[in-house]
C-alpha cells in the first residue's frame, strides 16, 4: 500500500480532502492527480467521515451553534409534534396587554411564574418554570390564571387545584404520538388536546424566538362558603366558583378585543 496519506480538513461550511501528491482538494471518489492506493482502499470510510462531519456542521448551524448534541436531539424529538400541535402566533393575536386588562379588572392579577425553555437532562420535557411567588404557586385552591407572551394575553383559564397542579397537567401535553419514547416507540396519545396545543405553541415560540418572554399571572380567588343542612346536621360547604370567574374574565376579554385569546377555545356554557 502506498504510504502517501490524505489530510482531512474541516472548514465551517465545507469539507475538503487534500491530496499530498498534488495538493488539490477532491470531493469525488478519484483523486485529481491519480488513483492513490490509500484513497481507493479507504473510500467508504472517508465518505462516511465526510457525511458525519457535514451533518454535524448542519446541526450546529440550525440553532446558532449554541447547542450540544443532546440538546439538539431533544429539540429534534419534538419537530414533528410542533408541526401538528403548535399554533402560529400572529401580530393580530396580540390584542391586549396584561397591564391594560388587569387595570380593567381592578388589578386583581399578579405575576406568579415565568415559563422557560429547558434543554437539560433534568426532565424529559422542554418547558420549565421560574417561580416568582413560590408560596402562591404551591397552594391548592381556586385561581384564575393568565398566560402571556411579551406581555400580551394568550390564554385565560381557571383551576380548583392550584397552579402547581394545573401546570403539571399542561406538561402532559408533551406526550403526543408524534414524539417517541426512549425505546423508539411513539407515545399512545392519551393527552388532552388542549394541553397539547398549549404546550407545543409555547415550546415552538421559545425555540423560534429565544428573546420572547412567557409569564403566568393569577387571581387568587376568595373562598366561598355556605351552610347546608345534611340529614339534620349543619355543614359548611366550600363552593367551586372558578368556572364562573373564568367565563366572566373571558367574556370581558372578548368585549375589549372582539375575540377570544388564541389558546382559549370556549367558556363554561353554564355561565354564558
């Protein structure tokens, strides 16, 4: 075998094979100067290295060269899911800010958390929370919540189980059939459609617009109690009221803007 060897030089956008015999680059299966034994005998390995390097460069260029291989793979696992489940946020969807809406509601809403993109190995999902008010986040009670992007309202909702539980429910939207488990099989798709749309809309926006800010605001609802006689025994009943509050808030938003928030599909029909 000829002792002449080739050097592999990787440039940012191009991979060249340099022949020491003629000092010319070659990306074909034959050298410009002649058929060197070393090149011919190792052509499959060289082409494989060439493909891997070009693919690696392509991966790095997609996300501004800031991702590790694990981070890239974590994002790519949701590529098909985002195509189906993420809603495009248009300028016309940004109707009113939380500040203006809150002013119309008597300043009852306050910030409780920020939503961030998490590509670490700490969790399987890609979304995480930075708490602004940990104590309020962990309380299990009724709240009305508003989710915003860059200060504009995208979602108005309600919960009886507290925001920690509601956010956990939204995170189940990750498990759509377009995503794969570690063994390569797809998830069964038992998630809520509402959760899937919200999760992937936020995820997609944070990936495509890394400077966008997503926040959660809450209205800590008053506890409503009333007495009821049950089988001759006076009992204090705690009423569930968040559905009524939620519907009124959504209706107020519609009166102010002419439409529903992007990620709100409907109101409770009992309070329309």
